[in-house]
C-alpha cells in the first residue's frame, strides 16, 4: 500500500513543498528513506519506529520505502518526522491521512511519540498564508503545540496543533485554530538584552553573549555619558539616518558606552519590520517563544567570530550576525582585533542590504539591512597621538594593526568620529555638574536625564527625522538612498541654498571619492532632517564633513 502526506522544506528563507510518499511491500523487513535526505532525516527511521510503537500503534515488519519528492531537492532537518510517521500509518491502514491531504504536516518526534517544536515555523507559515487558495498549495498547517503561538502571528492561517503522534491520528484530538496576527506599529514596551541579540544590552542570556531578548533594558541613557558631545551628536545622526559609524580613540574615552546607548535612541520596528526580524530569529532557532520581537536587534559578536558566524553559513545554511542584526545594529567593538578577511566580507552587505550564500547545489539569500557601529583604538596599546600617555607600539605594529581595516571598508562608513580621553580636570568629572541640557554627567550636580542629551529627548528628535525621510522617500532612510537619489539632492541644492558650491570646493580641495561624496550628502540630508529643514544648507554640509576625520585608526 502507498500513502502521501504534504510537508514543507526550508532553505534559508525560501520554502518548497515536499510530498512524503510511503510504500509498504512484502519482503524482508527494511526501512529506507530516499530523496536526498541529510543525516538528521536518515536518523528519523529510529525516531519514527520508536514513536509509532510507544504511541500504541503497530510498526509494520515489511519492506518500507519513504520517498521525499521532489527527489532532486536536498532536504535537511528533523521537521519531516511527523509527516513520515503519519504517511507510514496511513499506508499501513492504521489511520486515515485523508483529513490532512491538503495540509502541510510539520514536527520532530520524540521516542515516546511526543511532537517537538521545530525552527523556521514562522517563515513557513508566512509563505503558506500568502499562497492560500493557490492550486497545489496547502490549505493549512499541522504544527507542534510549541510552535502554535509563533504560527498564529500570521493572520488568517488555518492551524492544527498537536502534542503527540496520537493526537494527529485520532480525529477526536484534532482542533483547528485560525492565526490571529497582530496589527499596526509595534509598541514601545519591551526591549531586549545583550545576550540573545534581539534588542537592548542586557537580557536573559539566550544567544551566547550576542545581544538581547524581547523583554528587558534598552541600554544606558545617553545623559550618563560624560562629555563627548561630538560623539553624542554623531550617534544621534547615525540613529536618525541609519548611517554607519566609527568611533576611534584611546581606551576609557567612552566609545563602547556611546555605542550601547544607541538602542535607546531607535524607534520600535513597524509591524512589517518586526515580522521580518522575528522570521529570521525563527529560522535560526533563536526565537525563545512565539511572541513578536518588539525591539530592534543589537548584536555584539566577539572578535574571534568566523566568516560563517558573521555572514552566515553552516549546514543547513543559517543566518549570520549581519542577518540577525537586520533592521537593527551590528556593533563591532575593538574593530582592529577582528580578522581582516572576516571584516572585509561586510562590504557587499553594507551596499546591498542582503547577503547571498552560495554552496554546492544551493544559493540562499538572507536580508542584512543593518546599521554598522564600530569602535577601535588607533594602535594595539591604544595611545597613539594621545597627549597624556606614551604609545608603546612600534611602527611595524601600528601598520599591521591599522591594515586590518581597509580603505574601501572605511569609505563605506559614513560617520567617523574621534572620541578623546575624558579630561580629568573638567568640572563635570570633578562632580561640579553641568547646566541643564549640557549633556553628560547625569546624576552629578543635578543634571537631568531628561535634558537635551538624554536618550528620551534624542529619541524624539530621531523619530521625527525618520518620519520625514520615510514620508519623502517611500519608506527609505537617507543611508539607503541610491545614486539617482543623491544626484537629485545635488540638483536641488543647485536651485536652492548654494550648498552645491561648497560641495564642489570640498571635492576639489579634499579629494573626496565618489562614494565619499555620496556619504557626505546623505549625512547632510539627515542633519537637515534633524533640523526640520527641507533644503540642505551650507552648515549641514560643513557639519557632515567634520565627521569624515582622516585620523581614523590613527592615520594622519
């Protein structure tokens, strides 16, 4: 006898239908799975056999052949277990597969017959919902109970949740749910921690030290940063326009603290962005529950990270840190300590907002639209050009250290800011405080966190500037403008404030590259948006130019 059950295969974020065909014939007992299965699927033979027996069914002692069609599509992961077991029982006449003939069946089996949650359910559910009513596509999904809340984020999708294999085989145990989804903009409540990367800088420790959960703190308040007014302003511009930022300076100046303030300046993701973020975390198996991610990711990978860890890879292909930072921030602390060959892989994603991984027989594209924030010392000891500490590094050490970051990569970073050591003689360091709105030193001398430099006030300005960009540019931030858009900015300046003459002068005297000119204009456009202006003026271009320091990484 034969029987077939539908299921789904996930390749990156792409979804393919798979039909599990089972044939039971006379002959010596055997159990074979064909159709390009990976090792985890071949091992399903033992899981399925034990689950069927421990669920009170009879395992056929005949020749069993399982075909995963189409045969030329590689299948990976344990999510096929439940479909194989149901098709086998149907072929043996112990249950009817008819009620689920038009549904996709997903789930990993335990030896006791329990059905365990699988990664990527949200990505599968979104595709099935988008194709409901399309001939040949499933009319619903059978999912493990542990994936029900996640799948119900997709509105209007028929779902059946099961705890055990027997739940699916017995009609009395079947209950159909309809995905409820969520509407509108994600609220500002919740956040993320520094351990799983979903947002914020402190959390539950789910991701091996890479940044945040869905509920938690959003990092230190910007008003707690002592001094560093230029760095704070650059951070505000980076948040407002999604610009990449490099903070350079000696140890102890506050580079890392500044970067960790960024999550508190960013607005929450829209519903569409939150669904994309949640889908990526679901595919990677890092989604701790079925709740929607409500904070922009803040990822902080260690400098020993590999190429596969940064851009994605493995078997099956998994998203890397740049995709886990999608619609959020990727923070590389101590940039000079990262392998140059690894860091250089960022060049294409920074330009295109996605990364394509090509492996033998497969090519997978993951989204990777993130804001890159980096912090670095100018030399191995960190005190090159520092007026108060002598540098202990040789010229060869300095050259090797600085060579780890190439010119082309630096050219893609729109904002480059020096963060000097804190002046120990400053009044706010001595505890004398600052005037209201002076930034830094909150909690010293009565400076209010609600000042002009507090995170709440800066976040309000960032949100207003982003709203102007989204309305003007069909949802794109200034950092994502193309060459045609930048050319239009130049034409607008020529007809308006005269900023084009200053731009030509800077190009002639400073030798800006074409990419550098584009970056300068994008940053100037963001500064104008923060000021509430419609035109890019000379003062906006001059300020943007100050953030292209030539002493980055100590280079003079």
